[in-house]
C-alpha cells in the first residue's frame, strides 16, 4: 500500500548509491544474492533469539534488495535479474515467520503457520496476475520500473518490513502481530483475486 510513496522518497539516494556500486563493478545479481544471504542470516539470528541482531541484518538485507534494482536500472535490466529478485524475496519473507516458530515453537508455531499460509495467498495471486498480464502485454503504470506487472495491495514490501521489525522489537507479541498481519494478507489476497477476475474477463 505504501510502496509507491516510499519509492518516491528513497529513489534518489538509492540511485546515488547504485552509481558507486556500478563504478566498483558490482552487478545487480551479486547484490540480490548478498541481500538474500543477509536475510537468511537475519532468520538464523531470530531463530537463536538474537532479535535485535536479526532486525539489523533484516534491514541490511532490504537495503540490498533496493540497491539491486537501482543498479540494474543504471546498467541493463535483465529477465534473469527480475526472476532472481522476486524468487529470493519470497524465500526471505517465508524465512522470518519460520525463524520465530523455531525460536519458540510452543508460542509461535501456529501463528507462524497461519501467516505463512496467507503469504502463499498473496504470493500466488501476485505471480498469477503477473503471468497473465505478461501474456496480455499489460504494464503497470504505478510501478513502471519493475521487470514484471507489479500488483499492489494492503500488504506490500513496506508493510511486511514494518511487521517484521515489530516482531523483532516485541518478540513476545509475535502471535498477535502475526495474526493481525495474516488478516491483512488475507484481505490482499481476496482483493487481488477480485481484481484479476474482473480484469481478465
């Protein structure tokens, strides 16, 4: 919901940082893998109970996720880069609820499972829409720089990051935060199904 507004704020700083990486010969794919590695390190930290370290690694991971796209735009965007970006993002998103479930199975496993189920809903509706949109040669006016049709909703990357940060800051409240965010993800899934049903009639 807030991704488009946030992009307008961070676009210029990311582009300046991207030029540094381009001059250093660092490619977008390398940043994608670096961000994913940091994300897995965040999940591992959370699983062992180091929540603030996990939050710091999580934020660094998302910084790399923003930089890889900026570097790609400053050089040459590729289909491989778009594929890596979304695939590694979804794997990262799934790793954080799993980490909380591993950290305290008795308290967190059920709410983590519910959240992961709704992640499947948002992810599958997002990708299914993008596939059909590509077949119809549709483009997103709100996110024209994306390598595929980027469908918004209540729970986009910004909202997910805020929820993950809240979980790390208040780990004892993980079940409540997870259930609340799962409800928003479920609403997003229903909305996307409705949008697709009407748009592809």
